[in-house]
C-alpha cells in the first residue's frame, strides 16, 4: 500500500480565528476508527499518514477504479456544532488539507447539530455521459463577452499521448 497525508485546519468566526482542542476522528470506508487526534493552538493537526492506492494506477489506462482511498472525518469541539465530512480523497504522496469552519451553538441549544458534507466521486469515475448546457450549446458563435461552459469537458488519454 502507498501512503498519502491529511492535515485538518479548524477555524471559527468566518476563518478569522484558529480553534484548538478540536477532537478529530478519522474513519475508513467501513467506518472503523483509524486515527483520533486533537488540533493544536493554531487549529491544525499534525500531518497524518493514511494508507491509499499507488499512484501508478492513475497511469494505467486499463485501471477502472479511482486511484485513491477516501476517508471520513468527524470533528467535535465543545460549544460548537459538529462537522462530519464523508469521502476525503487521499492520494499517494500528496497532502490533503481539509479546512473546517465551526459554528457556535446557540445560547439555548443543548445538543449540537451535525453538519454533514459529502465529497462526491471525481468526474473521471462517472459512467454517464454529460452534455453541455447554456448559451452556445446548439449554435456555436463568437460572443462579445466571455462565457465559461458548465460543465467543462476534458479529454483524457494515457500520459504518453
């Protein structure tokens, strides 16, 4: 197995202040706890090494899966609502930095709410065809202003093409 890394950055007040003492649980796809760490006074965790798939799989044109392993994060801070992120991709040799924005609990709130954030699969692994929508989709023409298409189509090939 290869190794990728994850750093969690906990902030509050619209990213203005770091939040230390946040309890972070990192779980694998089977929801088994892999790590339990706490953010330091700067609101960050140490760099956490996590198992992932070898990056050579991304260069193999016959590989049909995603060349990484995803992890989930549950973050808990006293006096703040909790954050649960599902599907953080960890790539071989790379460091993923996951920022967390904590919202304080309301004055009379006794139980924290959980904000759940789902990170979807990358477009490369999608099996359905996507088609362009918006201006210029049916009748291409030169426009006076810049129009950014949604979605942007990227043609992939092997690295040697």
